[in-house]
């Protein structure tokens, strides 16, 4: 799922989005869109149309989720029922584990600071953090925005917590998420039950993940969102937890994860049974002026190792070494950017702060 800001893919106009053949779907986030709920409700009443028309997303599949993939911070602010002692331990970045290279860790997995942490636990509601501040989101509020936007797939309402949350807080989140999902299903018309994905929560606790997976597997949902990943777990912890969860969920229903996006992470999670991903990774690399250049097979072609032996999976096109480089960003790639522009030209665009650079990298 392609990452969006306020409902629009960064740097991509609707015509460019339609021209990209590999985009399977787009992610819409509660945190950024909830403050506009009344606008969406009115738009539905007047035009009887939802997210596809409002955001000019055409035929692309839309997924509406609770969590913004880039919204996690290491010190989330306290929720209404969250005590100071519930602040999670300093998380270990999975990209810094022994199974990934140190150079890749420092460049591809670092996220910019954000003022929008994961929704904190609250009794009977969750909170959305937007430019206007924090707001309570009740089950009725969530049902209204879902009915108005009518996304193709959407996450059940849930109280997400980070991996290192306290066991008490995680336990409370599991029970609240189950109740919120039941309440949402009761409010939505039956035909929309075929679009809802139940949320498997439980932070880093195996027993809670097990119970949550068993509980949501019994509900009338179309698939599952595996929450809390990419919020501080190591790669080994992630793999162990995925194995526990997958054993409890039906094989024939899709599983979606929000957050992880590095190529090796995605491949590992596909092997573990995950089917869909909402990731910030391409957007983050565009912000870092990097062109993704990883091949399908190893070893990397010599042309891609020429200037980036430290990390052959990407090219930092701000580097002065590209000032006269007339090669395509990725030799052999058939996309518009690689067929019609050179590394030297994109380097020039970046250093003159031209918007076209971000468009081409995206």
C-alpha cells in the first residue's frame, strides 16, 4: 500500500499515480483525516461519493488504517489512562540487529521525529492526533468516517500500543480492541463486514498475542491487521511472534502489517505469511534523496556497485560523485525516470531544490 499524507501520495499528482503500474493500493490514515470527518460526511450526503472520488484515487484499492506508518516516536505522549510508569523502554531498532548491515540500518530505517504517536489506550475510545491537537474517536465517530469514505478495506477500531509497552497497558489494549471491534461491527451495515480487518494486538507479549489472535479469528472479519510491529522489536522477536500469530489465523484470509518496508524485511514477512504491507519506506528514501537500486537477484550488478559499495541497495543522489554520471538511476530499469533521466540530472535537481527531483525519485 502506497503511503499518503492527508489522503494524497506525496509528490504524485493523480495522473502520475495512474501512470505507475506497480501501485497496488493506497493507505489512508485516521490520524491525519479524522479532523476532516465532517467534510467527508457532508461530501457523502451531497455527492454520494467517498475516498476514491474525494482524493482522486481512481481505481486504486484504498485501505483505511488506525496507524500512520511514520508516526511512531520513542517517547509517546501519555493517554487518558496511561500512567508515567507505562512509558516503554528504549526500543531496539530492528534494522540494528546482527542480521542487517550497519550501513543499511543508519540510512534506511531511521524515521524523522513525529508529533503523532500511536493512538494511546483510553476507556471506550481511542485518540487521534492531528495538526489541531488530540481528539477522542468513539466507535460512532469511526463508523461515520468509514461509512462516508467507504474504503475498499479498513482496519477494525483498535487501541494500538508499541512493542515495549507495559504488560498491564498491553492487556488493557487487547480487551479494549476486542470490545471496539464488536461495537464497530454492530454499527456497520452487514455488507461492510466483508471489508473490515480485525486487529491482532498484544505488544511484545506472547500470551497476549496468542489470545488476541484466537479472539479476532472467531469474529466476522475479512482479514487481519497485525499491529505493533516496527515499533521497537528486534528481527528475531518479530519472526518468533509472527510464527505464534500465524498458527492461530485462517490461512485463506489476508494478513496486513503497517510499518516495516525495507526489502529484506518485506521478504522475511512474506515468507512468514504476511500478504499486504502499508509502508513509509519509498517516501522516506525520497526525503533522503535516495534512489532505490536493489536488484531482484544477487550479487548486485557491477554498474550498481560503482559508487555505492557501502550500500548497493540505494543511491544517494546528493553525493557529488554523481555530478557527471550519465548513467540511468538504475541501469536496465524501464520506468519513466530511469528511461529519460540521468543520475547527474537528478543530482542537479536535488541541489537546486527542484520539486521534479522528488517526483522522479518517488
